[in-house]
């Protein structure tokens, strides 16, 4: 008891469809999809640099910036 087979889930899904109807379930899935899209968009916006959070440099960009800084410092 604790492990459900695919047949158990199919019966549960069938009962849910009978209780709520296909229209209500499809609306629920549509709302879930919109929520996932909004969540992903929010994660992408967090990756963009802001004035408070500068963009992280790759190792090559960091090496180039350090070389420029040393060159400017030596002149």
C-alpha cells in the first residue's frame, strides 16, 4: 500500500473528469500553463543585470578587463 499503478491514476483521472467536466479541467490546465510561463519569465528577468546587481563576467571577459586595468595602471 503506497505504490499506485497506472490503472489507479487512470481511474482517479476519470473520476475527476466526471466530477468537474472536461471544460473545467482544460481551463485549469490553461491557467497552470500561464502560471508556468509567468514563473519562467520572472526567472529570466532576474538574470538581467540591474544597477544594484552588475552583470557577471565570464572568465575570458574578466581576464580581458584585468589586463586593461593593469595596462592603464602601468601608463
